């Protein structure tokens, strides 16, 4: 469903990722690991259309989206949960979730479904996002991405710096997401976490 073929991304003249390829099927999961600076965030941003690839192809459901803008890819079902979450801090959790309406596709994820999968998000629904802990914000960012009913969910460093309990709640929710047919590409520095979540692990060098 998602095919990345030999993509290269440069920052100016400096290569960030070279000849990276991967495949994800419907409901599949792939973990990408790598050291600091290996290019994990760059890979996710390139797939989401926030960075341009110099060479190679990115296909979604067989169609080349390599030159589509980020908002077009979002409408087609590529949802990125970026490092740092990027929530609207002055809006409530519920209001943040509603901002996903712009790119919302038909599908199983609505407010009730995301609240059921991530109870911590339901409990905090009327709180300002800026007042939440890092883990609560991460859960909220994932819930917001799901509200778009993505074909593929890109998760950047979900467990970084978070309390184990909330990381556990987030990872426990991944099978339910996949069961709806959504594929997950997650990047992790924590190799144990990555291998627990996914049988397929790819390493960026
Ligand atoms: P981390 O785990 O630290 O986030 P990462 O594997 O996600 O690392 P990237 O953030 O994708 O790695 O960075 C890959 C390479 O590109 C690094 O060498 C980094 O210094 C460089 N890089 C990242 N962002 C930029 C930028 N905006 N301008 C120039 N170089 C950048």
C-alpha cells in the first residue's frame, strides 16, 4: 500500500538519507530504528511531503505521490505524528481533535472511537493541550492523527522522554489501529520498544 523506492533527501548540498526503500501493506507495521541523526525524522517528513525527495519514488496505493504537496498527501491518507507533537497549546484536547476535520476521510475513527482507544485523551478532553504532560500530549497527537482516518500513520519517536505507563497505553493501542486496516510506520531510538511493537525492523545507517 505504501512503497518507498530508493529515495534521497538533501538539506542543501548535504545528504540526510540515501537510497532508502521500504514497503508497508494494509494494516502492516514497520519499525525504523537508527542512531541520532541517522535520518529517521527526515524519512517520515519526506513520506508526509514536508520535505522534497531528490530522487526515488513514493507510492500510495500504486500512485506516485512524490510530487504531491503535504496537504494533498494528508487528504489521501498519510498522517504524521511529528516529533514535538505540534498541538495547538491554547485549544482544549477536544478542540485539537476537531482540527483534523480538514483532512478527514471516511472511516472508523471518530471522537468516540479515539476516546475509547486512548482513555487518557478522553479524561483530558476539556483541558488545554498546553497544560498536559508530555505523554498526554503524545496520546492527544496520535488521537488527532487518527481522526483523519489515515491509510498510514507515521509515528516519530513516540516513546521519547515519556513515562513508561503512558508509552504502554499508546503501544497497547497500536493493534486496534492496525485492525482497522491502517498501516503504521514508526521510528524509534528504543530498539526494544521497536522490536516489541513490530516483527519487521529496518535500520537506518
Ligand atoms: P534524531 O533521533 O536526533 O531526531 P533522526 O534520525 O531523526 O535523528 P534527522 O533529524 O532526520 O535524524 O536528521 C538527519 C540528518 O540531517 C542529521 O545529520 C541532521 O543533522 C540533518 N538535518 C536535520 N534537519 C536538518 C535541517 N533542517 N537542516 C540541515 N540539516 C538537517
